[in-house]
């Protein structure tokens, strides 16, 4: 009967009408479109100005013919085969991002499970220690590390070398747990088990399977496999714990579904160049194919990423202006590599998941869709910070060469099977200029807080207006939050989102 809101989404049921009010929304990314979608339901007259020739902003799946423009690099056009794509921006939806899943359901975007953790993918430590330049299955490192650590602690506890404020009875229970956790034998020693896989798999007749020797702890340490490059991010990070999802056919299907609902309210190729508050509204100047134009509206929601907004004329307060100019965004980049054959599946048995390396590539993402089909695109690097800056400073051709050169050390099939690539450096990409907003705890107070209030007629929304940075959920939650604030102001209600206590 629609009486019970679907958990775990926060309740959102504004009442009253916004009829007669014109709201200008800047940016047709997920935040702008979700705001427009909800405001339209409430009767507002919305106009959405979008600088690009497509919607979605960072929610972008690169397909044949897609074009990107980076500062200093010019345009870059994707030459992938029809039907193939890779997610240059978001690729994962955590199961607890209820609002993202809510919109997928409401807008009819089918989702599928995304395989983020794959014990059969590789760790590859380039140029470091005894295990240097060897691809090692994730399961070998995980289980050997777990085994050695459990053995160390169990022996220490048993021999009284590790002091813990526990009774002998409890200590014995911990040792028993460590034996199970690490796969230790009766003497609390770690020996290889099937957990770390086989060098000859079990089969028919007398083929019982053969285990390899564990990797020595010292070798793993010296090769940097305990360094931050190889941390167990996927398993431990709250946002990356299973179950994860993705939109079937590309994450941009979410953006496309919003666009379908909003239709002519979205003006593409409309680049905003000035935002000016006045006593009775807001005036926005933008440029489209026909030249400079201006629009007046009662209120405005600005979702333009801050590094881009920083170069736009405005008359915001000094606190807001300082925030816009100061918030730092993540440097990050990806490259999609199209191959004739899905050799990572056919030859290596890798179906989805991530290979980690300490070199400039950082990570290789294997697609979690269309398994065992013909061709495929894998993400040849997904890097951050200095590595992303260095990669982004290369030409598109050099980035491809880097991905092929370093990637073929892990997958020798690369050169033979490679067809075409497309690289995106988000910090250099026009209309984005960064991956996502980064705030220190101090900046949450000094920079973030002033933007949470509207600057007269202008509200700020987008992933940067939440604690869900780097997530679509941030864009969507911020849109609802701003719609609630704006609607309260127009209708004189006291309506907060999320509702207190929810
Ligand atoms: C590499 C990468 C990986 C990510 N991975 C994930 C993931 O796995 N899961 C997940 O949930 N999220 C992920 N995200 C985060 C997610 O993509 C973003 O949080 C979300 O898409 C941001 O939406 P937004 O509407 O706030 O901003 P944007 O998408 O940036 O939208 C802003 C819009 O404003 C437009 N604009 C800019 N300048 C102007 C102008 N002058 N005039 C008019 N319009 C303008 C832009 O073109 C854009 O369309 C990832 C992001 C990146 C970059």
C-alpha cells in the first residue's frame, strides 16, 4: 500500500507545491538531475544547464565515439567496438548506498552483482625484493600472510611472550581461534593448505592435487607485499565490502534514466560563465551554440565541481568564495584497454576483481559483466595522487604505451591481443578538474560548513557537499538534502533531510 518506506533509504516525503517558482540547476550530473527530478515532482519549473554535450558528468561509461577533452591534451575519441564500454567514473555500488539503489529501482535501471574481490587475481611487485616481477595469486599472499601472522601471535601467546590481560583459559581460546584463522597445525605452525590454491589441481583417479610451498614471510615483507600498495583494501573498507552492484550495460544507464525523465528541462552544451545573486533572484549567464544568453530564476542549485566553479564569475560571500577556491580534489585516472580476446578469463581464470601492483598502474580492474563473451575491455590502470599526476602528464599515446608495457609484465598476452584504448585523467578533464573533493577535519569546519547554507538564492549540491565523497550516493543524497531545504523555504515548512533520528 506504499505506507512503509523501503529500507534503508531515509524517508523523503515533502508536502506542498512549488508551482510558480523557477529553479535554475547548474550541471546535469547525478546531483543536478536528481534535484530536478524531485523538484519537478513537487511542481517546480526547473531548467538544467549542462556544459557538456551529454548528461552524467563523472557518471560516465566510455563507448564508441565518446569524446573527452583534457587541458593541454586536446580531444580524445574512443574507438571501441560497438557494444563494448568501460566505466571511467563510478563502477561500484555498495549494498548500503540505499539511495543509489532506490533510484535504480524507481527509474528502472537493472543492476547486477559486481565482483570486487577476486582471490584468483594477482599481486605484482615490480622491482622489489625476492618476489620481484613475479605475478602471485592474491589467495597465496592472503593466506600465507594470515598463516604467518597467526603463527607468530599464537606462539607468542603460548610462550607467554605476548602480554595480554587475559586468563589462561581465554588465552587458550584465542590460540584456538588463531589456529582456525591462520590454518595452523596442531603445533601452531603454519603449513601450506588448499586455502592458498594448488600447483596441480585435484582431479580424477589418483590425482589428489599438489600444494606449493608457502611464500616466506621475509620475502613478502622485502617485496613490499605488506606496503600500502597492497593493503587488503577491498575486504576491509566499509564501502567495498560485498555485496557490491553495478548498473547492467554501464553505470551511465543511471544518468540516462534521469535524462529520460527530465527530457527538455536539460539544456546541453550550455556552459555557465556567471552566477549573480540579486535581491529578488539569481541571474546566470551561459554560452550555447548561439552565443551568450542569460536566465533569471527565483532560486538556483549549483552542482558544478568546485575547481571548475572557481573559474566562474560570481558574487558569493567571502566564506563561500574561499571554500570554492580552496577545496582540493583527488588526482585520478583510468585507461580502458580493448582486447580481441578475454585472455584473463580464458587463460588465467580471472572473472572480475582487481590485480594490485606497486608500479604506476596501481590496479587492473577486470570486467564483472559479459563473462566468456568475445572481446572485452579491462581497466589497465586506476591510479591516484602522484602516480595519477605523472600518468596524466603523458600524452594519450604514451599512457597507452605505459599501460601495455607494464601490463604485459603481468599478462604477457597484452601485445598480441590489444586493439585500442581510451584514457581519462579526471583532474585534467574539462568540466570536472578532479576525481572528488578531499577535506581534512579542519576543512570540514572552515570550508565545507559555509557551503552547507545557501548563499542567498544559491544552494550547493554534489558529492562535495556530503561525507560520501567519491560516491554517487553523495551526489544523490546532497540533491535530496538541498531539495528539502529549498522546499522548506518556499513553503514555509520545517522539513529536514535526513529527518532527525533517521
Ligand atoms: C574515477 C572515479 C571513480 C568513481 N567510482 C565510484 C564508484 O565506484 N561508485 C560510486 O558510487 N561513485 C564513484 N565515483 C563518484 C561519482 O562518480 C561522483 O560522486 C558523482 O558522479 C558526482 O556527481 P555530481 O553530480 O556531484 O558531479 P558531476 O558528475 O561532476 O556533475 C557536475 C556537472 O556539472 C557540469 N558542469 C561543469 N561545469 C559547468 C559549467 N560551467 N556550466 C554548466 N555545467 C557545468 C559537468 O559537466 C557535470 O555534468 C567515482 C568518481 C570517479 C571520478
